C-alpha cells in the first residue's frame, strides 16, 4: 500500500472537514469517467470544476455533485499565500501523475514463456 505523503487541500464548511487529494485509485477513476489530462487547457470551463470534483474521490466520494457544486462556489479563488485553487489542484494532480509513471515496480520476478 502507498504510504507516501501527498499534497492536500483542507477546509471546513458548516462544521464539516474536507481533505482533498489525489491517489492512484482516484486518478484511475477520473480517467475512466472521461477526464482528459492532456486537454485540461482546452477545457477552461469544465477542467477546473472537474479537478475539484476529482479531488473528492479519495476521501469524500459520497459527497453528492450538488454539494460539490455548492462547495466549489463557496471557496475563495486564492488562499492566504495567494495561491489559486485550480493551480494548486493541477499541481497536486501533476505530482500524482508523475508518481504513477515513475513508481517503483513490485518485487516479483516474471518472464515471458
């Protein structure tokens, strides 16, 4: 199991704590659901929301789309350090994708027969 520390976004709304992050499983689900990682810049309307919504999969997949919509609208565009939410999400996703591509192999030897 993957125990490395990932970048996360944490916030609370109406007394509920949320932690947004990407994992191998959540990135796979995003891809299966049609998210095109290579065309994020071409989808300037949908990609930011899809990044936000996809970051719920790892810990808060049970949160309905209507609530994700509401939370997305409530969040300010920049945090205390002046970081843009969408840029942070894109950076988090980039880190996860880089790890997926470069992650170490298992330790079972195999051969073609």
